């Protein structure tokens, strides 16, 4: 199917914020070979999105996209990565969603394929259980490096150290160990989280795992399968095209989140 036929006349606009989850939506659109307009927003000194993004969606979060059907007066505004990925996959890329039931088992409780169950789980797990720990790790790191008077510095380091030792580091280890095994047991010796083919779940997982690489607990020696997965996704042509597209639109070189240094997501 040609790009034009697959797009069904829809106009897609991506409201992209630098160093945000929006990059995985650009990757998705490149995998789907869809045409889209890219509007770039930059963070302020407070690391928050500008007011202009709140004019698009009240929360001012990214990713946010607009999908305007042929003949429609105004676009449908969608926010949050998982609903965006599911919506775009439903209309333009059903191949990114594993088959739910084996033939002849439609609607049978417990008959769902392992590939589909993994897909469904990871679509929620990425921003639920896993990303929550990474956000806490970021907050603790900011406490440790906060610009406070020198006589208070030992206190902030002690507090952040205790949180890391008692909660953050054990939780990160637990999740990364789980994901290393989850990937290792992917059906059909798959190179992807749900099996032998790329799915929306892989696109959902990229931001959090790039963050784990950037924050150092995930490396080629600590969790080799996860690390190789991250680098394999980054080597895909569509991922590279997404980086090139953003670099052109923003006027700045695109650096994968995993390779950023001393940055906040």
C-alpha cells in the first residue's frame, strides 16, 4: 500500500518538545511511513514546556498530536504516548499489534496469544511501574546536585543516598533484571519484546530504557540483552530518519536520550 493510500487523506501534526517522550512518536510515524507536520517547542530554564504547548492541550505535555481526517473541520487532539501509539497503529499500522487470538479462538478467555499479552502488558508497564522508578531516581539525583550552601550539602547527599540505597537502586535492579529475562524469553527467539517483529510495545519501551542507559544502571555488562536491544532499535532506519527529521526542524543535532550527559528528561 502506498503512503498516500495508507494515510487515508489524514493530516497529522506532532507537537514535539525537546528531550521528551515525543521522539518515540516520530519514530513510530517513520516506521509507518506516514507524512506529518512537526512543530517544535523548547523547554524553558525551569525545564517546563512553554505556554504555547498548553494552548494545544491544557496540560502542556508532549507527545501531543493532531489528526485531522479528510473533510473534517478541526483535528482530533491526542495526548499520552500509549493512546497515540494505539490510535495510529489501529488506523495506519495494524502490523504493530500482535494477533490477539489463534484462529478459531476469538473471544475465548485465556486463549490470547503470548505475543498479544506481552504487548498489552508493556503498553501500560512502561509508563506505569517502570517509568515511575526512573522519575524518582531523577528527583533524588536533583536533590543530590541541588545548588545549596556548602554546610547543607552533606545533608542533601545523605538524604539522597539513603533513598537510593533503600529504595531506588533495589527497585531499578529488580525491574531491569525482570526486563532482561522478559526479553530473553521473547517468543520465537524474538529480537523484540513481544516476539520476532517490532510492535508498539517496543516503541513504548524505548524512552524508559534509554533513560536507564543514560543514568548508568543499564550497560553492556550489567544487562547485555537490554543494552543490545536499545542499540538495535537506535540502529533502525526509521529511528535514524526520526532523528534527522527532528534535527532539521529544530536546527540542532539530535542526540538519543541514552547518550545525553547531565540532562533532565
